[in-house]
């Protein structure tokens, strides 16, 4: 189970997630400090580690639109957050997979801050409201990369398995 820590609307851009003015900071160990920087209360809660790993951001349509900056994904991965959104922009989705950020496309998701969600293989279950929502399944290869923690760990594991 994971708690919803923020709900966001449609068209949340990479600039909202990781403002462009911080692009000089690109190390995954440093980017989390700038997550949702202009949402000062939420940013302060993230920095204070107010949310446990696995906590969920719920978004609307077109989550992660805008630029191709992968820092928007690494900043969320740094807090070990998950994203459940009605739809996710193509580039943000691929960056999330490559970096191992857990993302779930769930067109019908309805949740409020504090709701407990369970992410199953096929659905998102809102344990607070009792509702179940179907998710869009990723192709097995893409899901495998995300579940392995990203493209580098996935490739490393495959190479090691070959001996």
C-alpha cells in the first residue's frame, strides 16, 4: 500500500517537476532537492523526508509534458516516489523506464491526498474509497527495464546472466 502525497491536474510539465533554471545540477544525487521547487510547501515536505518510499503522486492527462530533461524523472526517483497518471507524455514515460521510476498509466484514476493505493499488475486499487481502476499495461520489455531499476541495471543483469 502507498499513500497519495499530492494530486495534480493535467499537463504537468517537466519544468514544474524540475525547473529549467536548475539544469546545471544534473547528478541524480543532487536533483531531488529541486523537485517541484516552485510548489514550496510540497518541496519542503520532500526535503524533510516527510513521505516514505513508494508514496504516490497522482496526475491527470499528459503528465511530464514539455522538455526531454531526464532530471524530471531522476528527481522523483531520488525520493523513490511512484507516479500514477491518466496519461504520461511519451518522452517522460521513456525516461522513467530508463531510470527505473515507477510509473503507472491509469486513465480512470480517482484519488485524493491521503488515500491508500495498491498497485497491482492490472489495476490501481484505491483502498480508501474501494474503487478499482484498470491500468494500461506496458510492453513486457519496458516493464522489465523499469522493474529492474532502469536500463543500466537491466542490461547489467542480462549480461551477468549470460556469463
